[in-house]
C-alpha cells in the first residue's frame, strides 16, 4: 500500500531562518505517527504546511495522493486538524463550536445530537458546554479542538500537542480516544514534546530537532538501536570531579557519559550487569560517595540525547 502521506524535501523559511529543513517522511495508512521534538523543532510549521495553512518555501507533501501546493482543497477534505493554538470562532460556546463543526462535516441532525453529546461527555465538557469559549481555560479550549476531530472522524487527523495543559486523567482519556479513532480507521499525526505521550501513543516516532528529522522508527526499535543501550544513572553526594568522569569513560563498555544534573551522571553502556560492579569499585577507590544508582533500558529521551547530545529538557530550555 502506498503511504497515505509523503513528505518530500519539505522546507519552510521565515526570512533567513529555516524552521523546517528538507524534511522527508512517509506516513502509512492506519498508523499513529508521532513527531517528537523540543519547542521550536519545527513540528507545528510542518503540520501547518500539511494542513495547507501555510505554503512551503521548497519541497512539498502529498496527502492522499494530492499535492498540498496544487490541490489544497482536496487535501483539506481528507483532514481533521486540532491546532496547537485553537482559534476562537465567532460562535461562542463549546457546544456551538462542536455542533457547528458536526454540521459542516455533514452529520445528520439525529447523528449530530448523539455524537456531540457523546464526545463532550467523554471529554468531561458536557457541564461546560454553554460557557463562553473566551472564559474557558487553555486545557478546556484544547478539548474543544480535540472534540472537533473526534466528531469528524477524518481520514487523516493531525493533532498538535493534544494534551498540553490537560490534567493526567484527562490526558489518559484523550490518549484512549485517539487510539480508538485510529482503530476505527483514521491515520493520525501527533506532534508532541512529551516523551511519554509519544512513546505510549505512537506506532512510529519521528524525532525532530532544529527543523530536521533525525530518525523515524517504532519506539522499541529506536531504543534498541542505541549502541550502549543500557543506561545507568549515578547520583553523587557532591558534584563528581572531571577525574571521576574520566575514570568512568575509560571502561571499554561505557559508550558515553553525560551530566544530567550537577551531581548526576548518566552512562550509556553495554553489559550493564558486568560493568556496574567494576564501576562501583573504581568510584570507591576514587573516594566518590554515591547516594543512588539506577539502571534502566533507554527511553526516547536517551534516543533524543543520542542524536543531539542534549536531553529533551535541555533542548527545550535552549528553545531550539
Ligand atoms: N510565522 C513565523 N515567523 C517567524 N518564525 C516562525 C514563525 N512560525 C514559527 N517560527 C519559528 O520557527 C521555529 C519552529 O517553530 P514551530 O514549528 O512552532 O516549532 P514546534 O511546533 O516544534 O515547537 C521556531 O523557532 C519559531 O519561532
Ligand atoms: Mg508546536
């Protein structure tokens, strides 16, 4: 089956600044494709080009076979988009917005009544349905945006940070509903800067940084692909000296040592079970006092760090 979306050298420049840099990516029909990256990575700009809201500077994308440059109307027919910054429409309450959207999507009166209620209830918004949209919290507005997509059940749904500003219980509900939407036949593109969201929801994750796609694969394969896939985090009583870091780096199994906090080191290594005892005796010889040690399999953050040299949090702080 050909990919439902094919992105070819997609590029967007704002003046001299390249927000999206020759992006190549294919989205398979029926999958949830996560785009994971820190703020400023270029996720929203990519999505806005796919949604034909802004025009690419270079390259293009084919959505359901239609070129976003040449057939934007056809592309829009296939899409439902939950924008990162929901726009307030002239209509004034969640019920109005969602009901109007259902009408535009061609639902019959009967169907509309039922589905609007179902979705608003599922999103815990039923009691707020007659409030003014302007008076709603950011999280509530986000839910209105998600509700539109859930009502529409489009061929392709694009959701940009769907659970930002939403509480943990709400997040889990929305994840489940997006998974159900996918199971009912909708292909989903999910942009997020949340590791956990990308990990639990996506069939495949594309990691973006500075306008570029670094890698794209299933979360499991991304984690497995890291050389030195085992991770050991050592917390010291006091900040470890450069000499200590050097002594850890000397083990042939240790691939990389990075400092995640002032007194915490994260080691990427092979054969964790054999190396950790040796590491402990070295640290004792050096007189370093360890307050805790934690071993784990890599997370998507480790994958991100592997490609960028930064944790997602550090990249987030850097803006880009
Ligand atoms: N309209 C615009 N004009 C100028 N710069 C922009 C515009 N839109 C986005 N950018 C810049 O492009 C970069 C990527 O932004 P964005 O696509 O929103 O990233 P993300 O969604 O991954 O956080 C950011 O540095 C942002 O400031
Ligand atoms: Mg964004």
